[in-house]
C-alpha cells in the first residue's frame, strides 16, 4: 500500500504543471545546495526511523538492533536525497517537497525501485532509436 501511495504521489509530481518550469540554478554540491539538502536528509532519516519502528512493532525487526536501524536510515536518506533533487529539478513547492522526501525516506529502497522503474519507462526510450530493442 505504501509503495502504491508513493508511486501515485511521484506520478502526480511528474505530471504537474510545475514540472514544465526550469530548475533552479543552485548546484547540488555547492555550499548553498548542501545547506538546503541537510534538512531534507533529516526529514528522510526520520521517515526511515518511523519505518524501522513500524518493523519493530510488527515483529519484523528487533528493537535494539542498532545496525539495522542505521542501515534503514542511510537507505532512507539516500532515497530522500534523490527525491529532493528530483523535486528541485521540477521546482516543486517546498511543502510538497518535504512531504515527498519524508514519504521516500519511509519507503526507503521501495522508493528507489519506483524511481528506477519510472526512469526505465520515461528516460531510457529517449536514448533508444525508434524500433530498437533494449
């Protein structure tokens, strides 16, 4: 259910009218870009922590397994970072961006999987010649 919700939100972002405007000119690894990224990484890590706590509650993880919790939060931060950069590219409203980053953090690797599938469907055909198979 969470994956479907994330896919729906991600599709809405891609199809929004705001996606037609140009991305901001701040480079992702500049000092200004990194300062803006830090709060989003924290939101994504919080989403990963919530996901871990839900796994503990469901009995899928042990409560004091620090390595699993840190792993979940690292994956969540990576998914949130990718979502943040996509939102910046499509100039998504900051409030919606924060919500999407948190959901991507909560979904973790499932969010990365959804992004891969969208890229395969939308981006890869742009690089293939017509009639050519993958």
